[in-house]
């Protein structure tokens, strides 16, 4: 669990912007949820095997809450990932526009040089 939390902290230090940071944080939160789902699933099964029905019932409720949280994070991730993808595409488009503008500038300089020659 400590390693999973450290990974989340490292993601925060990456300096991602906007939706990209949101997507990274959601992925870190989901890793924590999956760890908890595995842990509660195991101890729930053990409680059942030991005949501890009251404990098993409480653990099952907690397990279901963790699964619900994971499902909500998945839904949120779909929205955020789409937004992050749009942001990334926008940045790529801007980069392509800048690249296309540069040759035109060079081309114009070339024409004006030949006109002066």
C-alpha cells in the first residue's frame, strides 16, 4: 500500500496540467481501490470459512462499498480521459499549426530575397 501511495505522490509531482492530472490522480485512486477490494475480498472469504457470519457480513458490505467506489471512479475516468484526450489533441493541433506556419515564413523570406536580388 505504501508503494501505491508513493506512486500517487510521484504522479502529483509530474506537473501534468488540467484533465491529464485529473486522469493520473483517478488512476492512482483506482489502484488503491483495487488493493482494498483484494484485501476485503480475502478477509471476507476467511470470515466465511471460519463461520464468522457477522464479521463476514460487515466485510461484504465494505467490499461492496469499495466496488461501488471503483465503479464511480471508472465512470469519472471515462469522462476525464475523453477530456484529457481532447486537450492533448488540441495541443497537437496547435503544434502542427505552428510547424505549418514556419515553412510559410521561410518561404516568404526566400521570395523577398529573390525579389531583392
